[in-house]
């Protein structure tokens, strides 16, 4: 059955064939209804899609085609510019000089200066504890010496160093710290007049022979030469460890 469009004159909702009133359920969005009287299919608000388009459709299509052609004409300059840029890039690639060779990234032998810098950075920080290497002291020697001085002796020990001799003063300061860490009673190092070169332990009449022997064994175990002196001017209840100029120094 061919559907009949509702003409503009019959927009009041009547059938164009028999004039019967047309009704549509509320909320229904269908554009087609059936006449309750003549049973014809009626199209609401439009033409029958099966009918050929009228002159208005041709006008619409012509206008749309004209707008599309106008837009294409506007894009033509941009397309020409893009093509021109592509040609310029192609010419630039042909005339560009060859890139320089990449640097050799293989590990190479460092220069002497680099080695010096690495040695300075990697070298351990000079310890102020062993600025007096002339006396045979080293970190290992000092560790063994401190361990060998246990148990501590009961007599206090004084430390003397040669005047105007920084190496002797440094060694005396270090030795005092070693004895103090081992539990001995020590006195602040002090400068004195002429002393024999190297290290020397002085005692009084010999009543401290047991402690003197222990100190000698401790130094001998660390490989440090320690001389011994008997000085009647020293009280029997004291020991004196003197640090003279390093061996070979001008006294």
C-alpha cells in the first residue's frame, strides 16, 4: 500500500483521502499513521520518500557543490606551498655536506694528567697521626702497639720532645694518645733541650723494671726501635718517653 503524505493544507491531522481525523499516541515518534477509516498509510509532515525529489532538492545539491568547490579553491595555494617546501628540502639534502665521523667511543688509555688526577682523588687522606714516619710509626704499628700495652702500668708517664722539631712533637702527641687509649696515666707532651735522636724510655733507679720491660716488648712487637736510659734525676714512680730528632736529622 502506497503511503500518502500529509499536505500542508491538511496539517490539522485529517486523512487527505477520506477526511477522517487522524490521531497519534502521545510520546510516539513515528511519522507514519494509518487512517482508521480508509486504512491508508499517511506520512506526517513530509513528502513520500518514494517520490522523485523536486526542484528544491536540485537547488540544494547545486549550492552544496558550489561551496565544496570554493573550499577546494582556497586549499589550492596551501597545497602548492607544501609541494614547494618538499622540493626545497630535497635539494637541501642533496647539497648538504657529509656529517663528520662520530667520535671514537672505545675506552682509550687515559693521559698522564688523567692518571695524576685519579691518583689524587683515590689516594687516602694523609693521616695526621703518622706525620712522623721517620720514627717507624704507621697505622698498623700504632694498632699493634696499643694492643700490646695492655694491661696498663700503674706509674704515670711523661712525654718530652725536642725543641723546634715538628716531627718530634707530632710523634710525642701520637704516642701519648696511644698510651692514653691503652689506659695509662699520661701527661701533656712538652718541649725540652737536647735529646738523643729517636725514641727513648727513661726511668729512675730501676724499680719500674717490669713496666719498662712491658713497654720495650710492645715497641719491639711493632717493629719500633726504643732505647732505654736510666736517669737518677727521675722519680722512681715515673717514666719518661722522650722523642728526639729523627735519625739522621741535624741536631
